[in-house]
């Protein structure tokens, strides 16, 4: 099996399959806030909006609130495009994610690590409207994302995503991709 890159940090890779829940309050002014817990309820990550800004910006933090990744939506691009940089070194590009083709009936999203722009390192494919999709490293499944729809989440105004991550995959990286895809879906609904 090929080694899977860890764009954020290899300390967020586990030797076993990991499942976590991402929750976002949807009816709040700060719609960019997310809480990410493992299947046992232990806090793993959080995401905060970075305001004010001309660009949409999110900061992924570890369980202790230390910033890890700055996610920035690029505004003057034809494709939905996001950049992820190290929160401690904004010049260090971790990855870029963008819609693969504007004319596709079933869009996919490509992720390029570092300064790579030629061949995607990861691809997201699936039903983005229903928020059920798969993350691939080349042809290998590394994570699956499914939106949970249940009465209690609807009543308290929360979106919930269940994310299953394969062994050896950077969990912080996958969390960042899910946060970006949530924002892409919100932008598509607004158009």
C-alpha cells in the first residue's frame, strides 16, 4: 500500500479506522463555527470564522484551541477554489482545492498538495447536494462523508456529518476538506 501524505501533520494519523462527527450550528450569525468530536464524544478539532475579511476564511484548531490551518476562499477564480496554509506560517501552502470542471453534470473536486498544480493528489467525488461523498488518494478511498439527518439535529438547528477515515490518513486534513465542502454547498445554495 502506498504511503498517504499527511498535509497538516502526521500526528493526526491513526493506525486504525477512525470515525468522527462534525457539527455546525446552522441558524447563527457565526455559521462558520464547527465542533469535531470522535465517535466517543472526545473533542478533536474546532473551526472558527476569521472576521472581518474580503475573503471567506476559516481556521481549523486542534483540541486545545491551537490554530493549525487557515482556509481561504479565492474570490477571483472561475472554479470554486480554496487555499489552505499553515496557521503558523501563512507562506507555507498545505494544499489547494478546486472544482475539477465547470461543465460536469456530477462535479468532483481536486486537491493539490503544496505548490503542485499539475496532477491532483486527492479527489472528492459523490453527491455533494446530499452531502454524501468519498475522498480518494489517487484511486484509493481514504475517507467517506455522510450528512446525518435526524429529528434532534433539525430541532436544535445543527448540521451533522459522520466522517469515516481510513488508517494512516491525516484527520485534520480530512476535517479541513469537509469544512470547505460545507462552505461550497452554502455558496451554491445562495446562488
